[in-house]
C-alpha cells in the first residue's frame, strides 16, 4: 500500500466482501482441479449467504471475527501469487532509470540526443 496517511475506515459489508475474496483465493490455492474449487466455492458462498438476513450488528461482528480466525487458520502455506504483484516473478522487473544518470552523459552523447536534452 502506498502512502503514509491513515488507514481507511471500512464498513462491515466491505470487510465481508474482502474476506469472501480472500477465502475464494485460499480455496483456489488448496484445490487440485477446477471442479473441486467450484464445489467448495459454492459451499462457501452458501455459508456467507446464511448470515445475509441477520440484522444484529453485535452478532455480525462476532461472526466476522470468527470467520477471519477460520480464514487465518486455513491459509495455504505457499499461496499463488500473480506475476505482477509483490513477490511475483515480474514485479519491478524493469529497472528504474534515475534522472541524475543523464547528467553523467558525455557532451558528444548529448549532441546525439539533442532533442531529448532540450525538452528535459
């Protein structure tokens, strides 16, 4: 996460949606094939839908905490990581060229790249 500001305040529904997505990714990590994953995803969706009509906030908060604890206990030890995410094989693969490096160019090189250095 970029930035140094305070964390955003999340509503209960946002927390539940994020937990659902994390649980889906965990199911995907544990599944051996697509059919097994889809079956477990449907079962998990039914578990989430059971509490959809609940209106007591204290009970919902307690269930959310229990669900997060269950998620933490069932996390995969080697989860799949998308290639461009931190930890992926392509993350920050292209080197960053710092602007001060152009100051080290020889005058002959600057003459060859005159358009670039005039607009810089």
